[in-house]
C-alpha cells in the first residue's frame, strides 16, 4: 500500500464560518453556534491542540473522526448516562450552502449549564499522575500502593477532578474535598460515581476491541431540570489515553492518542507556551496523528470484521 500523503487526506477544516447561526465561541477544537436559546451546534474542526495550544497545521479529517467516535460512545452509553444530544440532525439547522461545512463533524446538542470541573478517571498512573506518584506516592493527593509501574492496572479506577480553566489557562487538579466545595457534596459524589461508571463500561467494551483506555476526561452539565448530563465529546483520542492491549501485554505502551505528539513536541524542546502556536508541524507528524486517530476509530467503532487492523 502506498504511504498516504497529506493531500490524500483531502482538505482540512481549520475554521468554520456559518452565516445562518450566531457564533457563541470558538474552543480549541470546536466552533459553537447558538440554535435558538436552548440548543447549540458544536462543529468539530480539524484543529489540533497540545499543551492547551492550537497547532498551526490542522489534521485533515480529525473533526469527523472525533465526532463519529463521540457519537458511537454516546449511543453505547445511553442507558448508563443521559447525554446532551438533541436527537436532531445538524444539517437541519443550517442553510443549504452550509451543509458541507457541518456534515459528519457536528452535533446538535442541548445547551447545558456546564459544571465548573473536568471529571478525570484513571485506570493507570501516567502523565501528570506518574510525575506526582514518583515524587510522593500519591496521585492527585490520593495515596497509591507502592511499586506501581505505568503499565500496572489499578485495582479500582480513581476519580481525579480538575478545574475547568478559563481560555488560555491550564486545568488544575483539585482534591475531592475541593470539588465538594465547588459543587456541593451530593453533586460531587454523583459526578464521581457517574464518571467511574461510564469509564468502567467504556473500558470493558474497549477491551473487546484490543484497546486499553488508560484514562479519560468527561465533562458534565445540568439540564433545565438539574439532571446531570454528559456533554462535550467523550472517549476520543483527544480526551483519553488509548493503548494497544497486545503491546501492553508485552509491557510496552503504544498509544493511539495525543501522547506521541506531546512526546515529539517535547523532543523539539516545546513543552507549552505561545511559541507553539507558531509551530509548523512536519507532514510526517500530522500524518502520524491522523493514522493513530483513524486506527483508534477503526478498532473501536467499526463492525468486528472491520476492526482487525
Ligand atoms: N451541551 C453543552 N452545553 C454547553 N457547553 C458545552 C456543551 N458541550 C460542550 N460544551 C462546551 O463547549 C466547548 C467545546 O469546545 P472545545 O472542546 O473546542 O473547547 P476547549 O478548547 O476544550 O475549551 P474549554 O477550555 O472551554 O474546555 C467546551 O468549552 C465545552 O465545555
Ligand atoms: Mg474541549
């Protein structure tokens, strides 16, 4: 098979511009448009962020892969947790000449009141958790057993909330007590228990597809009745660590997520800061991101016959 080239992936969507709907905001990845007072069109662009900075070069097709994965999980988990999908087609709320911009990369969702936290669940100790564990034997202040390796599954997944930082800021880990102070004890416990329940269901499914979900981040909002509702995107390589199970069984971490990009950036001396925004990623790096995301999508979301890859 020929090596794919960037051109073979087709055009990328860096920024959308819909004239028929008011723009609410552009996130790092998604463009958000208001649909009346109570709904929102979330369009996933092909923008790529790392260390909370948007890269100059987009990854063609990434927004579609993310959207398909999130929709797949919302459906799989719909009996476990209510989600923000309105059930209507995104194409139905834009003008005819805008359909191409939104098709396959959008969700028409209920506009919720976001909870001011990120609900992180970890089944392994890696990333910032590993740094802390190496120093103090804790992860987000939670004492952990001695002698863990990054490849050791935790006996029970742990819930490690973070604040939802304002634009341009980094999310910060907080203790469960701080989450209780933010949300109230009852809501904090509900967020924790729900996040662990969804992670566990997703992890068990992914295991049947040869993928280990090492950790992930959920976002929740409240609907008009105060019901806790899963929102944003879920269980994508942007918000999760996906590892190949076969490799992990051999003691190796092979990631189908953003980590190889972070490692590559770190190897060039970039670990955060605005200078990254100007960074032009080489074609091979962009293709690598696409290949890993597409492989995660294929393994997790295709019919079992199509997943062998
Ligand atoms: N149903 C919803 N109702 C209200 N807000 C939502 C809903 N779903 C997702 N969001 C918010 O929409 C934004 C999605 O855009 P994107 O993921 O690009 O943002 P981001 O760069 O991660 O920004 P942020 O730093 O605010 O999380 C997020 O701020 C997310 O919290
Ligand atoms: Mg986001």
